[in-house]
C-alpha cells in the first residue's frame, strides 16, 4: 500500500511538472489536492465515519423525512425496533418520503428506506432489503464506494486548483460528493456477497427468509414492466437472484425440518 501511495504521488507530481514546463510545480491548492488523492486510498475508519455522517446528514436535510407518527415511520420502527445494532455496527433508521424504489446503508450505520420501496414490498421483503444493504457496509463494499467518490472529488479539486473554481469537498458542496457516491455502482460480486449476507441476516434473526426471494421477484417484475427504481437499475439480474434466494430458502427449510 505504501509503495502504491508513493507511486501515485510521483505520477501526480510528474503530470504537474510536464504541464508547467519548469515553472513552479505545485501551487498550495494543488498540494492539498494531491494529499486528498493519497488519503483516499488510506481513509481510516474514523475518517470514513466522518464522511458518512456528513453525507447522510446532507441527505436527511435535502429529502422529506417521515416524522414520528407518520404511517411509514411507524411501520419501519415497528420492523426494526429490536435491530439497534448488527454485527458490531450501531444502526439508525429513517424513511424518505420519495417514490424511488430504493434503500441504502452508509458506513456509519445509517439505514435509509424510501417510501416507494415500502409501498411495493411486504414487511418481510423490506427486512431482506435492509439485511442486504447492511451487508454492503459490513463486507466493506460501502467503504470502497466512499473511497472512490472521495478520489473523484479530490481529482476535480486538482483539476480546478489553477482556475479559481470552488473545492468539491467544501461543506456547501457536499451534495457533489453524495452524487459521486451514488454513481459508484457495486460490482456483481459485491451484490452476490451482500445477498448472501442478507439471507444469513434473516435466518439469524428468525425472520421469514423467503422474503428475499419475493423481494427480488418484485424487482424483476418492476423492471420487466418498465418501472423505474434505483434498486432495479443498480441491482441487475433480479430474476436470477430471486431464483438463488429460493434455493437458499429451500435448503434452510430442509435444515429446519
């Protein structure tokens, strides 16, 4: 890792030297940008939690959040009332009153569920999605996503350092970082691993593990019917994943009988 960081720094310095043709290699802002790029590869858990909290705070402030007493908020709280932590991760939950069929979890343990998803799915199916999203965090996928987004922001900072443009990660521009996070898609390997984590999550908590099969089938049907939702676009192959979840459920049924 140390060798890779040094190599990255040398490459960036070389690019600056070539562009300036012997003039002052790096301005103060350029140096800050280089440091951000290097740091992106070595973000500590504390750094990651801070970035996560900053981003989810911005999202909470820029989306309509269901308040206590709201039907959606009460339903979710009833579902996750006993799930204050999972596998060492302290959790907190909110519902966004938006039509998107989506949910996500961030590295600090924030879980956000869209009302559009809740309209589509049963309680068991929602729990399977929550388990899947927690899996992305616990398996380190979300951290890599944040590192990627941070690197992109840092790269833009370098590119604009000599133009007087604003810095990407300024507090007032955290929305740009959130957009980078959203655009950093999970790989198929990560999706499969999060599916498996989510299924084990359902079994461990004695939830209806058949809910995962049904949830993916609904996403497949939504996609086939031309429906739009973040889960259908970022979680491809829903029909195949439903079939796989069905096999897991059948094996678990056999164990229970």
